[in-house]
């Protein structure tokens, strides 16, 4: 099959059979496209839908987003993970509002220069909003092209990225780049799926090399596995005079700009009865007549490079907390703060309220 025929048949499938619905499909506002693409960078569509709708409702344009309190933005982002995306979103919104009079850039190179935007996102915004001829290459596109053309070069290698980007650009419909880009991504999502692809319903199956060579489950190729580490977090939920101690994570680590309770990190999992004997706990407990009221079960959060295992320890103090970097907030204020998913999971299952005397 010629490259032109591939494109033609893909667009025909899109016109006749593609029923995949998303609120941003057909959208021409670059701001809304940008929001949707940033949310979907590390998030499944099903999860991202509600976040997208909430963001557009709260911040209908880039100037509204630029002027919003950062805490409110992070709270809306809470649960999506990969919080650097949110940080970059805020920085880019302020840059466009303050330096571009609130007008989103309309060239591929200017879009690519924005914080948090790479080649894929730049191509998506350029083609969807401005009909510019730039091909998107996401996981769906990698999969469709690798299987159909029988390409076994690793998609996460430097040579693979160059090869697939060039092939995608060759196949792009230059007159309708936005429609084509959406079509091939939808095709990968609903027909050429990662597992159990619908080969019998595929309009290009007769020329698919992966099918002809029985390599459907072998393509695309991705090399190297991430080494994951396990970290152990012990969160002390410390109350003093009906207030809870928290801090904002500012380190160059996971969950930057999110809030947390008093944290002790250890190299291994501790027996429950040894928590009160750690140097960390003794540093604030001895002089303050601390009283451990409850220790939670283990909560887990899986990140890309690491697994976090955490316990939550309810502690009542009779004197103020001596640890630096923490501040006391009311229970009402606590509900407005953005927390990591590990903490929100605990809070969802355990109603925090003033301790009994």
C-alpha cells in the first residue's frame, strides 16, 4: 500500500466509523487544546475528562488562569500526578498573559518554545488550532506505524524517535493536518489498541505487516526497564490547640508545591511499636508530652520510578511543635490545600476532626 493510500483509507475510516467522542475534539481555541494536551501528557483520557471540564469552568481563558492563586490551581490538579506539568502550566499562562497580551502563539516554533511543551504537544496545538502541517507522534501513533509498516526499531531510542517522526510527517495530510492527526490517534486508541487490537475491524489489515508476519504482540519495541525504588514515609498528623501542622514541599523531589504533614522518611519499613522510639519522634515528643492516638495501615502510591509506602500517625501535643518549616492550620484550612494522592487517599478514608481530650 502506498503512503498516500494509507492516509486516504485512514481518513475514510475516520469519516465513516470513528465515533470516539471527547470534549476537545474539533476545538479551535489553542488555550483549550493546550489544557487538554497537558492533562493528557501522563493521564488516560477517562481520568482526564473531569479534570479538563473543571479547569475550563474555573479558568475559561488564559488570563483567568494566569491571575488565579497557585494554591487553587494545584488543588484542581490534585490527583493527576506529575505536578511539574501544573507548575509549567502556571508559568506558561503568566508568560503569555504578561508578555503576549494573552494571545497564544500561532507558529510551531513559538509554541515549542513555551515551558512544558515538547514536539508532540506543539504539533497538536499547531495542527488542531491553526491547521499547520505538523504530525503528532504519541503512543498511539508509534503503535499504528510500527505495526502497519513492521518497524522494529525501538520507539524510545534516538534513532527510533527520528525514524517515526519522519514517517509520520510523510503520511500527514497537509491540507487537513488536524483532522488526520486526530484520526490516527483515535485509530490507535480504538482499533490498533495495545492489547487485543480489533484486527478484524481494521480497514488496513490486508497490508499490515505485523498481522501478516504474526508480530502484532511484538510491536512496537521498547527497550530498557526503569529501575524502581521503594521509599517509606511516616506522616505524623500532629494536633495542637485544634490545629494541624503541615508544610509545602519545596525540594526538587516528588510532589513539589504540594502540602504534607510532618514527615519522617526511613530506609526500611518499621515495626509499628518502634515508631515511638525513633530519634525523629523523640525530637518533638519528649518535651511536648506527645501522645500517639492511632497508627494507620500502610498506604501505597506507585510512581514512574518509585513506590511510596506510607503510614499515618495521629499525635496529640500539649505544647507547640519545635520542628522548623512547619505551620499550624485549622481543619477548615486543611481542606483547601492540595496534597499528594497518597495523603488524599488516607483523608478520603479517615475523617480528620479535633482529637478528643
